[in-house]
């Protein structure tokens, strides 16, 4: 099975968008700057293992007190 670079790039891009949205919604409850967390989630998703580790760390943070 051949996987060309275009397909690989598209999969990584879709994964990056998914991680950014997921990090944003989790960060809305966890910290004061959810947009920054979404950007970091997008950037770290270029290496999927790092993105999953970032997501686990983000979920482990306590909820903020308003």
C-alpha cells in the first residue's frame, strides 16, 4: 500500500484542526486563554505524539474558579 505525501499532509492537517478544536473546548474550562491553548494544540499536532501528551496534560489541569 502506497501512501503519497499529499494524503499524509491532508491527514495531518485534519488531525491538526481536530486537535485545535478539542484543545479549545477543553481549555475553556481549564484556563483563561483558550485560544492560545488551541494554537498550541494545532502546532503540537504536527507531531501527533506530542499533541496527545499536550492534550493529556491539559485535561489533567484543575478547572478554573470564576
